[in-house]
C-alpha cells in the first residue's frame, strides 16, 4: 500500500462507524508488537518518544529524533502511521511547514498538533500551514487538532466546554481533519462534545474513561492510549530488573519469554 492509499485508508477509519482504537508506540519494536496484536493503525506518543530518548515531553525532543522514530515505525509496519508532533516544535509557520513535509517524507499519513497554552488564533494558522504543506506533498494528511483546555486546566466547568467547542470550530475551519480532547472521562460531557464537534472526536485513555463500546455509542470515533503502553512496558521492566538485581534469578524475566516470538524473523532476518 503506497502512502497516498494509506492516507485514504487512515482517514476512512474515522468514518466507518466503528471507533478506531489506536495504540501509541515509541519505537519500531513497540509499533511492530502493536500491529501484530491487530492494530489497524499505529500512532506515536510524543511523551513516550521523548522519554525513550531521555527527554521530557513538551516540544523539547530534537526533531531528528522524532523523524528517525517515525521512519523506523513506518518501515516495520504495514498499517498507517500517525505521528504526534506536539506543538510542531515551533511557532514559526515556515519552519512548521518544513517539519510537516519532513514527517510525511519519513512515512506518516497523520499528525497530532496540539495547541497547549498558545492562543487559538495562532494554532489555527499552524493548522492552515500544516494543511498547505501536506497538499504540496500530495498527501491527504489527517491533521488531528488537539485542544488542551481540559488537559491543561485552561478553563473550568461550563467555560471549558464553551472554549473547547469554539476552538474545535476554529480548527475545523482552518483545515483540521479531527479533534482531540484529552482529559475528560465523564460520559455525559464526552457525549455533549461529540454532539457539538462536527469532526471525528478523539479521546485519550484516562482513569474512569468509559470503554470503547460506550465511547462509540457516545459518538467518539478514535481512542488513543497515550503514554499508557509505555508506562505498562517500563513499569514491568522496572519490576523485573529490581528482582533480578536482588537475586540474579531468571524468574523475573520469564513471563516475557516466548510471548514476542522470533523477533529476528519479524524484522526481516
């Protein structure tokens, strides 16, 4: 499947009536495991990619690290790949356009672009720049516009809802393909957001969030695991290493033996 076909397929996954349950990877191996488990597409997690390279989350990861990661992920999986590019690592529209073209160049067919504490007017211009850059590359890039009102606590109560809806409309007009609202877990609020946001709504896995079946019924079209898979993998690693250092026994790593199969074969040896 070529990149343009993957882009069309990825977009269609948001409109086929079924919620897209999307796992977030941080390197080639984690992405391969997710594809082999049955993922229809694979995303990167900005936080997990940053942590895997020894950086904090928040537009700090050097761009070459991001590009190398996305390229490695796209090389080992056949499903569509979408890249979390945080806030684009810049507010300069020309540099952002270059970054978007570079991300497409290494194989991504979608991006997450977050507003954070930036003015929504600026973020709308960044979405417009990203859309124009993708059009130049001839790829129907799925631009998932992330709204951080709830996640960053930029407003409270009804004001947060009103601000989120206003930003969603602005970002849709700027060329966004979908809207990502991380933070909420209340089913009633999520349903109201889905009713008023006229693009595919993406929620993030958090404690207390309804399951995929209920989210689908509420109108949600995409569910992201965020850093959840990274936390699960590395917490298990921390436990195993601590036990191994204490007594030197293989039992601490035994649960993982054989689960992943022949990785040399998986990666083409």
